[in-house]
């Protein structure tokens, strides 16, 4: 995810801001290019705040008004400090007019852009730190609800191949709270959640953090409610494509990378567990095998 010139300052003051200022601040952190390219009123509309809130936030950050903040971001673009990689997806109307093939091409291009951003040094360091914590936890909870549930399921499935520490947290039978009662200090939770955040995901992550579990968030902003609860944060930028839904492809890549890194860190124990898993699946005839008649 690209960082703007005020991102660090905003993150330092985020918790002390009012709810409306937090919404404005989040927009600036998550959309640095738009700060330079859009009018203040349009930015306020997208952040769902009043224009005056943008002005008050600028003053809180030490500027006379929001125009000074905007000029700071314009200068950053001119200096090459902000990326332009995701901007093609902003012309949604034009993309839709290109037809089925054009829309598919644009979606794939947007996904590829975000996947490439996962290779940035800061993200790779975050993945390594997260894997280090997850690899040594006695119990590893995997949590993601609604659209994020497939991510948690995939992470739990992959981790379940290498040991028996993984616990999938879902809300089947309204038993989500029950499934977390065994959590203890030193456990870890791999939590997936994106805007708009599912309330039960945030509340469950908070309960896990309160008992001493290390929360690792795969989320879309360093100021998301999950990020603020977490020991490590893997920020996956939004896929700015013509599709009406948020693509989860980059988040799936993060889940897969974490599972691979954890397996490597657990070494011989993971190899032994994989051998046992394969033998069990073969004995249970889980996979289809074509045999000659």
C-alpha cells in the first residue's frame, strides 16, 4: 500500500481524533493519490464527512487549511513519492464500456497490481514477523466472517495439514463465543477483515487480544479496527477494478504465503505431519483415483 507524506503523523494521532476526524484521516491514509487529485469536497463526500471536517483535520495536523495538505500530496506526486499503479481502475465507466473482455482484462490487471505490491520490503517483513509469531503459538485461531470466511477456512485448512494447532472460528449455531473460551495467553489469532468490517469479527478479535492472544490482522488499512488490536498487520490494498465486489485474491495469496512460511519454520515437525496427513487421506480413499478396468 502506498504511503502519503502525512501517513505516519496521522497514525500517531489517530486514536485521539474524533470519530468524524478518524473517517477523514483514514481516507487520507488509504487514498494518498486521491488527496492530490480530487477536490476537498469530493474527498469529504467519499470519506462520508463534512468538508469542514477535512479543514479541521488539516488544522489539527498543523496546517492553515486543507489546501495546504493537498499541495503537500501534489508535490509528493511530482517528486515521484506516490505510485500511479492503481489509477487505471478508476475509470470505471470507461472500463465497463469496453465490453466483457475489456472488463475481464481490467480486473486481472488490477489484481496483478495489488499482488505486485505484496513484494514491497515492508510487506515481506510484516509477513515474516507474522509467521514467526504464528509458528510458535500453542494454539492458532483462524477468524474471518462473511466475505472473509473463505480466507480463514483456507488458512485453517493449510495449517491443519502441518499440525493440529489450528482452530477455525465460525459462527455456525451461534457458537462463535464458545469456540474462543479455550484461548489463553500466548495463543495466536490470524484474523481477516476488510471494510465494511463485520462487527463479530472485531469483537471476537478484541476478546482474544484481551486474554493475551497475539492477533495478526490481514486487513486493508493500518488504521482499521483490526489493525489497532494487532501485534502484526499485513495490509492488503484494495483492488481498484471494474467489478462490483472486492477481490480477495491478494488476501488469499497472503494466507498461502503465511502457511508456507509457518511450515518452513516448523521444519521436521511439519514434514512428519504432512506425511501422516497424506497416509491418512490415502487410507481413507479421500481422493479419486482412475483405475484400469
